[in-house]
C-alpha cells in the first residue's frame, strides 16, 4: 500500500504523447484532464466507453448529450483512449491572440481554431457525415433540443426557415461553408471555449 | 521453553496495559489524555512537514488548488443569456453551441462524480494514499515519512485491531447477556452501558477524536435522528454520545451476528431484504417505533449512500413522511488526519477498515441542531430539502440537488425534460410562432 513519495508522478502516457497533444493543451491542464479521465474510468479499464460518459449526470440531462458523446467515438469505435479524449477537448481551448501571430502557415491548423470549433458544431448536426445538413438532420437536432414540447408543424417551419436562410446555392441543404458564413459575425471563440483554471 | 514464556509474558503485559489504560476508562467514560497527547504531537509533525513542502516547491508551479474551487471557469448565466445570438429569440444554427459547451464542461468537471472520490488535500499529510501532486522534497521528509509508516503499521495497527476485536466481542457477549434479563429499567440502563462502552472502545480503536457541539439538542426518545452519510463509522460516532435505534437491512456473516445480538438488548429495527422493497411496510414499522415514547430515537441516513463529506446530496423523502420530530445532525470529518470516506465501488469493507486503521486518526465535529417538524402545507420533499439545507449550512458543506444513487443508476428523464421545456419556451413561447398557434 505504501510507496515512497515522488516516485514518478507523471504517468507514462503523458510523457509519450506530449508531442501529439502539446500544442493543443498546456502541461498543467493535461495533468488535470488525465486525472479526470482516470476518475471517469470507474473500473480502471484504461479507456472510456459510452456508458462511462453517460453516467455523468449533467451530461445525461443535456438535450444534445448523446450527440456530444458520439463526437468522442468517431467511425463507430467503442473505446476512447486518453489522446482521443484530449483531442476532442482541445477544440474547446480558448483562442489566445498570440497563437495566430506566430503560427507557421505550413503547420496544420491548431485544434482550437475558429474553423475547427465550427466543424465540431457542424458535426453535431451532420449525422451521416456527408458534409451537408439536410432538412431532415436539422429537424432531428431540433427535436432533441425541444423534446415533446413543440408540435411537428412548428418544428418543420422552423427548420425550413433556417435552411432557407443559410442555403445560398439552393440545394436545400446547408454545407459547411454556408454554415460558417451564416455565423461569421458570431463570437465563436467565446461561446465554444472552456478555460481550465490553473 | 524460554521463547514461549517470553512471548507469553509480552502478551500478558500488553493485555494488562490495554485493559488498564483503555478499557477501564472507556467503561467509566473517563479520558486519560493519551489521545490528546498523541494528537498534539501529530499536529506539530504535520505542520513541520507542511512548512518543508512549501519551502521546497516555492519555485515550481504546483497544482495545489483544492478540488472545491473548481478547475474550469464557469459562466453561470441562465439559458436565455447564453443562447442570445445575432437575431434574438428565434432558433438559430448557433443555439447548439450553448448545449455543446455545457456538455463538454460537464465532461471536464461535474458536481457529482467528484463527490465520490476522496477529497483532495491542500497540503500533504504524510500518507501515500493522499499524495496526488507532491513531489520528492528532501531526505528529512522521507525519513519522517518512513518513521510514520513504521509507527502506523507496527504500533498503531496491532493496537487498533486488538481493541476492535475486544470491542466487538464485548458488544456481542454483553448484549446477549443483557438480553436474558426481563424487561425493566435496569435492563435498559445496562444495555445503554454496554452499548456506550463498546462504542467508546471501538472509537479508540480508530484513534477517533470527536467534538460534540450543542449537546442540549441531542435527539430525544421518540424522535428521528437524521445525518449526512460519509461512512459506516458515522454510526459509531453518533452512538458514542447517545443510544439510538438503528434501521437497516439484515446482513449475513459478522454483521448479522452483531445485529442479532444487539436487538436482544434493545429494540432496533432490522428489515429483511424483501421487506425493504415495500415502502409502506417500512413506514408503518417506523411509525410504530416512534409512537412508543419510551423507545430510543431512530437513526436514519436519508442520502442512502456514502458521499465524500464535501457536500450533501438529495435526501430521500421516505424518512420525512413518517411524521414525528426530526433531529438533524451534521457530521464533518477533518481530512487532514485520515480519510473516512468509504468508496464502496473501489474498496470492500475489510480493505476500507484497514485503510482507516492505518491512518493517523479520525477527527470529526458533530453538531446537534434544534429539532424540526413538518410545517403546514409543506410536503415531504420540501421538508427534506429544508432539513438538508440546515445540515449543509451547519457543517460547511455544499448542497447538491442530485441523487446519490446516480453513481449506480441512470439519471431520470424528468431532468432532461426540464431543460427541453426551458428551451422550447424560448423558441415558441415568446417568438414569432405564437400567432400560428391560434
């Protein structure tokens, strides 16, 4: 039960993956997230499954809870390891001004850029991953958010109106660029950011 | 021959010491001040250790934030403000941002999951199990730590195990003997004496230091005592200062033997597993019990499960439907000396007891509070919440509306419907679609 103090506190997975995660999340936040990952992993499997995330009360009552959980398990995978966990959460890191100034244009875009935040939101709508939000998909998300409180007709008119307003090339669906354009005035950085206190 | 004689002599002196210094004073409720001395030395050592650690890490940045502060910056504005977009109240593509941000925040940190792991300490108390962020500092500190390990495992642990053994055997034998007597006030007094003595011995077995506040509000006969739940030790702590009738399920094994013995001496309320499901039956039996003013107050933990002593979760309304006077009690442990929280999904009873017996001590405060009764026009749920707030305020704990059973079961859909209702009201209630309804 007893170990000498200071015996290698930083877990191995953090030591190995900093190059993959370092630009996305600071070291201190990484440690916090790792402890959180371990806390969510009740039976110490080393990975998270859907059920582990569903047990979070505040997430289970969120109308979009299931969609959010889906975003952690892309392509039908069943196990979420720690780098994957961080990759999704890294999108919500607040955007610092210095990032844009010093960025080398040849490097891939950081995970928490405005575009990537928008992509995350887009994926919550676009279930079949075809790059477009159809009227049907819009209806589905609306239904999730309102439950049984609103009638089908009302929901359909809302969906129709929204698709019409955003759709520019008239194909009856909202592509990612149209989505981004309709939100260009919105302060995405502030709405889709979670600041981890040190 | 010599070896056996020597061993015999050691055991003999050991037992005499234990008897003289611990058992007899417990029987008479007298304290010899040994625990106080031990605590003073312990506090001085921990203070010294804290200073050393602080000197050592002043250069690096350390994640020493206590968990109750919260690790993310939260924007607690209501749904309407969070959803305000470019156009006002109608639906927009960006509404989904609000929910996804809230969802991700819940994944990073939620109020409930953190309540089921032990509280993080602000400064280390020389136990490896609480060592979350503390690095190697100096050889002196390590030496003190090694000394601590030796003291805890080789001196304290055998002593405590002996005491626990003696305490439990005395309880079983004592209550069985008292149970043979006919019903009389003598029997009640003897049973009280036996219970109190054994509880005191068991508390000493844990090196417990308990401060009772407001003893004038101690629960009276015919009432119901309600407290927040952190571990099975809560029962021990409360019964050291008064006798209660316990409520619970009949267990097998050692617990079952103790339960059967105890019920011979004074009327506790034990239910079979099948009876527990029938809420009506349970309420009836408890009502019968408190109607008899000569019976001891019932002890109930309405949370239904062990929480880590930083917060109070939803009180189940069942105990508050019985009627009668409720005597709330707040119990707050000091985590610096030992963690009393029983994480039942991580440790079983035996490893939990071992952990407790190899900590420094169990230090806690117990506050008795003025009795409360249900007011006119208040239903059981509101009454339960009122009592819960009172206990949370007194004990300095946060109050949470969640059900402690969440760690085992899925959350009810009614909570999700609340959020959906709020959002729909925004969309349809005030928006331009109103005209289409008529």
